[in-house]
C-alpha cells in the first residue's frame, strides 16, 4: 500500500504571533546582503497551489515518492500521465508580483542570493539570476540509466505523439505539476523511454523520499554563511530540506525573517513573521525602498 510521506508538523508550544507591517523586511533589504529562501506560497498568486495552505493539495493528493516511481511501471505510467497533462497548465504559469519584487531587489544589489524550493522556474522567468533550485526543475528530464538531461518540451512532444487524443479533464493541478486524474482517466497511457539509451526517464526534480544532492546542499549552506539576513518567502518550513538553512542562520546569529500568512516551523528562529500576502507585502517593501517593480504589482495601503 502506498503510504503518505510525513509532511506535517504540530507546534510543541505557543508560537510568536505574526505582524502586519513589513517594515522589518524593508529594513533588512535596505541594509543589503539578504538571502531569499522561497517556497510554494510565493507561486500561489500565479495559479500554482501550495501544499499546506488553505485548500493546499496535501488535503487531497499524495505526492509521488522516489520509491514508488522507481519501484514499478504502473506508478510511472500514472505519474507521467498526470504530469503530462499538468505540465500544459503548469508551463503556462507566469511570474506574479512576489517573483517580480524579488527580481527587482536582486537587480538593485540588495540580495546575496536566491534559493527556491519550487520547481516552476518562475523566479528566473521574472528576471532573477543565479537562482539555486533546491529541488530541481520540471522543465528538465533526466535518464536514470545514462544520466542524459533533456528538455521537458521535447519529452512533451514525444508523449503527445505516443498518446494521440489524450486530453482528460483534471480535478486540479498540484505544486509538483501533477494533475489529479483517476486510474480510469490514466487508462493505458504510454510512457516513452530515454531517446539515448532506452532507460527510465524522470523529471529532474527531487521527489519526496529522495535526497537533495549533497553538493547542492553545501552550496546553499555557503550562501547562508555569506548572507547578512535570511528572508523566507512563502514556505511552511515543514520539511528539513528548507528548515535546516533557517536553523543554520539562527545558530550563526543571523537574523531570520519570514513572510507567510500561516505560522511556520521556523517561526521559533525568526525575528518576525509578516502575516501578509506575499505579492502585496513585497511590492509595498519595494515602494518604501524606492525600488521599481515591473507591471501588475499591487501594494498594500500605507
């Protein structure tokens, strides 16, 4: 039986309340050297749901695990059918005000780096440079046998050719690009092999139950060591993948700030949690700092 990954946490004590004035974030960015750590919450305003927020996908959806994916052809057929359909919507998502604000802070030299737990590529689409994709990216595909990397659009074309007329209506799209389909909707979907060696193809992302490559983790740890402040945007910090960097910063005496509507597992280490919608909060901060943000940004009223 497929088991749900452990993806939730329960506070062991009373957490500090959130605040509704983003001034601490403005002060930190004004001083420079801020390292951004972003999660699924920064992409919800682009139409990509998060895992744990209100109506989050974990209430109805168990993400694919590495063990399931590598353990059988049935799981891979189900994954690729759902992911192929989800990619059509996922790939059309566009950066929102939060992504554009982060890019603007970077252009003005206020950031020391950006680490994202997201696999949607929206930070880069907004103009951020040298983004560390902690969990990889859905726009790449890797062969588990020969290691060949290829573009997701190329795989999409091959899957379209192998499955003419495949166009079921999904109940929803999840943060990992997986569409909600029943087994009947998946049907006899055909999975294609690696074009180089015939091996098994996997999206170049870190599945639940899979470890982030050690070199990538160490690179992120180095960014934390070099940063003046760690700014967490839209992450519940439930899993250790992102929480370890918050703990590292706090242990080193570096300020940690969080912008997230709901309490997070990292709040005990944070100087403050700003409980505001990300796009409006970051646009307001940009306005206070005199940093212009690209089109369609909506600020909070002063």
